[in-house]
C-alpha cells in the first residue's frame, strides 16, 4: 500500500466525523472570539475608567492650582496697586438688621462680621461717621482685596449680571440715607459729607433702576478712585460699601450678586453727587 | 439558504441548486481543493467539477451534512487531479508532506497485505473506526491534516497550539494508525 492509497482511503471518512470535527473547530473559534471580545471589552472598560479617573484627578489638581493662581495674582495685583486703586469701584455692604429685616444674606454678613470684625460697621452716622470711616479704611482695603479675589471667580460672566445701579436699586428701599466720603478725604480725617441728591440725579438713578421709585438720601460726588458709601437704615444701622470703579466685584454680603460699575454707570452715579 | 432547501433543489433538478451551493460553499470547497492542489486555477476547475459531481449524486443521495459531503467530493476530485499531474508538476500545497507522513503508515517496503488491499472498503471502514475512536483533539488534528491536507502552521493557528505540538501529536497518531492497521491485518 502506498501513501496515496491511504490518503485516498482517508477521503472516504464518514461525513459525520468530518462535520463533528468542523463544528468543534467553529465553536472553538467562536469561543476564542468571545473570549477575545470579553478581554477587549475588559481592557477598554478598565482603560476608560483609568483615563476618567486620571482626568478627574488632573482636573481637581489643575482646578485647585488654577484657582489659587488666579486668587494669588489678584492679591498680588491688588497689593501692588494698592487696595485703593484708581478706576475701581467695589462695594462692600455690612451689617444686617438685628430685627430680622435682613434677607438670606444675613448669615453671610454675620459670618463676615465675626471673621473680619470690621466689614460690617454699625455706628451713629452723625457722630461717629468720620472715625468709622477712618477705622474702616484698613478693613475696607482688605475687603477690597477680598472682593477683588472674588472678581476672578466672577469675571467670566459679568454680562447680564446685576449692575451696581441695579443693586443699589434693589437695596435702596432698605435705606433712608446714604453718605459718601472719598478715600483721600477720609485719609485726611475729613468728615463725611452728606450731600443731597439733585433732581437730575434722582431722575437718572430712577431711570437706571428702572422702577421710578424715589431714591433715598444719596451720596455725594467725588473724583477719587475709591468711594466709601454709608447707607443708613431706618433703625440707624449703617452699611458700609466700598466702590471701585470699572471692575467686577462680588459683594460678600450679597452672595451671588455680581456688579460692575461701568464708566457710563459711574457718570450716572456721579451726576447724583453734584 | 438552508442546506435542506439546497438539497431539495437538487432533488427537484432545479439549477438554482448549483448557484446556491456555489454561493454558500464555493470558497470553502475552493480551500479544500487548494490544500491538495496548491493552485488556484486547478482549484477553481475542481470546484466546478464538484458541483457537477454533486448534481449527479443528488438524487439518489441525500447527504446528512451537505458541507462535509461537498468537502469530500472536492477533496477527492482534487486528489484525483493531483495524481493525474505529472510528477514534475507536483508539489502543490501541503500534499507532498502529507503523503510523506502517511508513508510511515503505508509504505512498508512491499509488506503490503494484498488481501486487505483487495478489500479497500474494509480499509475505509477501519480508518473511520480508527478516527472515530481517537480522542477529540487528536481526531480533529488528524482530519485537518490527512483529510483536508492543511498546513501544520494553519492547524496550529486554528487550534491555538504551537506547530511543534501539532507535529508531535500527529506523529503519535500516525504510530497508532500503523499499529491499528497492522493489528487489523492491513499491513504485516
């Protein structure tokens, strides 16, 4: 017998044997494919999870550093320029009503009072305003720096946010009077002036507030870069606000409120001070 | 189309049977023929001969596994064609190596038992029994190599084994076959 005869004889293998062998091959290949798919899926899933984890970690790290860096640069900038820099208007309101008149910001104001000890100032406007303004200067500078730090967080979306005049409009009903003293005057120990608003000023402010309500006693004019404004409530409490011109600030006493004093706003407000 | 439907077409003498068979098993049969012949042109002709042989076989036959049935026809026709070639033209596919390997079991320097050769159908039965009794893996490797004449490397890939492993298993199986044929009186 030759090998060829044997090979020929092999050609008469039972079809069932051949088919069984083929089926095993196919099922083995399928199993292997499934295993490979499973393996690929596991690898992809693990890789994705790892990538997401790393991204989240990176985001956290970068986010923390980024925020610190922004705050840091703001602080440096503020310190370099001096807390009382030109063309800046920052407001800082202080104390809340003891009688619960205050809104949701009361807690924040209280916190700030505890923390800084000077942000919220309550005093007799007529007798102690100059001293208050004096003592407030350092505090306000710090607060201004703080507020400037908040600018970074808010600067991304200033448009559409409340403007200073809007804020003042919102709050005007809370106050019966408002005083102003410039930083320069305050440094020189001058008394706060208590100007009366002009009819034109009232009109402009009313238009700006877009509600037409009468405006309480208002602040006086100044060309100085920093303005301290004292708003007196009916119960005699005074809120101090520091304005820097042309900047975005968030008011610690009014969380979520961002205001911007534009040159146009400034001009409007200045009109009130004449 | 299902195999049973294709077989029905053959039985109805519907020529679409060949079209459907070619569509479903054309590549498969080409591969089977190519393993033996190692030539695409010859393999294509062999596949066409396969469809003709299938047409002639059904009816009366009604194969239980059409795929294996066609594989057998293609393989055997390819081997006939292989043998019909002149010796100088041989050397296609894995056939030379396959025959060399089978020679270990068959070429016994003239010690071939003439009676057993005479009873060729008994030999076929014996081989069927032998393959049927092999462990699954060995039987599968044996069929891939000595029925389909596949390359060792292809078998190794198909079963996720090393080529050496396949070679060793095939060698042991051939020794078993030789012993089996000797005990069956097919060789002395």
